[in-house]
C-alpha cells in the first residue's frame, strides 16, 4: 500500500504562524486631523488615500522644504515617517521618528512616535529594540493605536518564541477593533505552538465559523486560513468528521481552496468513504498544476482507485499523473532557461509580453509568491521600476521646463520697456497732485470763513456768474427805479442758490471726503504696484538665473540617479533570479518525488496483475 500524504499541514501551520497579514493602511496612518487646516497637507493626504505613496512623499517633502504645513506641528513628520516605513525604508523612518521624539513635548505625539519607531525596528528585524520602543508607549493612546501596539507586541513575542507572553499581549486587543481578528488568530497559533491544542482549536473554530455578510476580502481570507489549519490539525488526530466541517467552510474561490479540497479528500478517506473521496480530488486535479495540492491530488486519485480494486482506472490515473509530472518537469526546464536568459522579473510581472514563455512564467507567479521574502523582493523591484519611470518622466519634463523658462524670459524682455516707462512716468505724480488738490478744497470747504459756494456745481457756478453780471448791469444803467423788479428777481434767485448750497453743503463735504479716501487708496495701490514692479525688475534676472541653474542641476542629477536605480534594479533582478531558480529546483524535487511514487504505483499494479494471472484458480 502506498501512502501519499505530503505533510502539508505542518508546513502550512508554520508559514501562517510566522507570516500574518498586517494591513498597509495601518502602516502609514498617522492620526489624520479631524479638520483640514492646510491645503498642502490635504493634498498629501489625498495622494495617500489614493495609495499614491511616492507622490504623497514628494508633496510632504516639498511642503516641508518651503516651510509650509505649520498648522499641524509634527503631524506631517509622523505621516512622512509612516510612508517611509510602508515604502520599505525603515532606517530613514527611524531617523525621522527619533527627531520627532527630541523636538516634541506633546505626550500624544510622543506615543505615536514610539509606536511608529517600534514598527520601524520590527521591520528591520530588531525585535528586542522594537519591543523596547513599544514599551515606551503610554496607555493614553487612541483605541485603534493601542490595539495595534498590542498586536505588534504579540507578533514579536511569537517571533521570540514567548508564546505565553504573546497570548497575554494579544488578549489585550479590544473586541471591536479591526485588529481583533488578527489578534485572535495569532492567539490560536500561540496556543498551538505551546501544545495547548484544545484552546487553539477552539479559537480557530470561533474565527472560522463566524462569517458575516459584511466581511471584507481580507477577513474572509483569515477565516479560510483558520478553517484550513483546524481541518488539517484534526486530520492529524484522526478526527475526520469535524475536520470536514472546517474544510467545507473554505470558499471555493479562496486561495486556500486547493489545500481544503485536498484535506477534504483525506478526511473522507479516513471515514472509509473512498468513492466520495474521489470527488474533491478529481475537482482539484482539473485546476492549475502549479499548485502542489493539485500535484498531490493527481497521485491520490489512482491510490484510491487501487483501494477500490479498480486497477484499470488506477493505471490510467497513474499514467495521467506521470504525464502531468513529466510535463511539469519539462515546463520547469523551459522556465529555468527563460529565467537564466535575462529579463526575468519583467517578463514575470509585465503585461506587455504576450509570448508563450512569458505566459508560462506568469502561471508560476502564485507558487513563487508563497513566501514573504520573495514577495518583499518583488515589491522592491516594482518600486525600482516605478522610480525609474518617475526619473524618466522628469528627464523628459526638464526639456519642457527649459523651453518654458526661455518663453518666460522672452515675454519678460518684451514687457520690460513698458515697465521701465511706467516706473519713470508721471502717473504717480498726477495722482499725488490730484490728492493734494482735493485735500486743499476739502480744507477750504470745512473752513467757516469760506462761503458755501466753494462746493457749488458747474451749473450753479454758471448761474452765480450770470446773477453777478445782471447786478452789475442794473447798477451801471442809472435807471435803478425802473429795474426794481428785475433787481428783486435777481436777489431772489441769488437767495435760492445760497439756500441750496448751504443746505447741501454737509453732503457735498462728505462726498468730497469719500473721493479723497478712494483716491488715497488708489494712490496706495499704485505705490504698492510700483514697489512690486521695481522689486520684480531687480529680482527677475536672479530668479531666471536660479531657475536655469536648478534645471541644469536636474539635467545633471537625473542621469546619475537613473544609473543608480538601474544598478539596483539589475542587482535586485539577479537576486530574484537566484531565488526563482532555487524555487524551481525545489519544485523539481517535489515533482520528481511524485513521479517516482506514480511509477512505483504502476509497477505495484503490474506486479499484482501478473501475480493474479500466474496463481492457480
């Protein structure tokens, strides 16, 4: 009898216990303000929420260099450090957090800085220093930040193999927090690693059976993992029926569904349901053969057929498995050659290469990504590609900036003569003279010694001149008695005009004062414009020179930065190539092992068949 169990449960348990997911948003959250008080900080937050981390870093660095974002004190610094940390730059992040700790006196900011510093040291692998930093965090944290602290402390305890302390720290996470599910899952792992299997299985049962309609994809994935681990652990202790209940809870479209189908088949086999065991395995055998669970199912199917004494079906299934394994080995050889020829990471992750070889490489991507190390290296490579694209775009923009600067300089030189003429002109003197004239008129108008006719309108002045001329004519005619009526009419008209100007005098004084105020404002505006024009004229050449020097510096720096990025990209590509080749070699060994078992199964069937043919009836 052939036993084809691959020991998948123990390997899966170890992987999940040391590589638990932490949401990316939690890595870069820095206590967003309730009310936006600065446009530049708001722009950085906008880029952050769009997951454009590089652009968010650029916005924050640019605003900090210009002395902006003063309304938030150390808030932008914490956010920038979180972005550095999420971007895989723990050294730069730690330097920034230490600076914040030295400069700030606010306990709340210090707590958040210590928390970020703990995460930075955890990312660098310095667990003792990370735990020391987390120990400096006070208890007056926001609930979510406090739960994140306890979760990170529990993870460090697990890495340091202190399961008892991990259980204690993870148990401090509040039940309503987004970290609660992670904490309970890690508690289950801690119980299992400390030989407290009953407690661990109970927690996994609670996590796996508590599915809700509003669960997001990450939550669903954690519940699938919990059900998968519980199912395999129960299989190891021959508890097939409860194992089946857990394995059946794993979603068919889950990344863990292949392992769940494999375990479900073994659970049915433990219950002596041999024909039923074929159902999940045959479904699994139709899936992508890059998954080890599919390869194992290919070998398990003929094994069950042999138990059912269906030797013909068993022989055909073994031959099908051998064909799959041999094809898999040939595919691995082709992939190895493709990887060694170069351009491996680009062809693995690129969408622009439609060739069959690139398609084969991408089909292996899920297998290669089963591990934090390769994922982090691949993400670093993607970041380098992104940096290279940014630098290339800036290289193209510098030529545009050079053209824009030349156009601006030409426009400035065209306008310079008119500016010079304006500065040397008499417009400001004219405004000043008009202001002085109005001011003298106002002083005369408010003087009690001046007659009210000082503010008379042009029409009123005309009437006054006519009346004075009439009076002179009457006086000079010598016929005063005959022109008595005309004289009285003239005096009456003069009285009406005098009464009118006297009654309207205060309003006219106020209007004159208003005109003086408006003219003073216009004069101040003209002076300000003149000062600005003079300053702009004096500083224009310096500004154009500074811009030109900055563009020239960019033109010199960008090629050097591109060389550095390209060197790092090639180095990272080499490391990824070595890791991929090593993964393929291990995979080749796994497939060879299955291939040997399949050939041995055929030999065993042939031996049994020939033995029956030669035996007496």
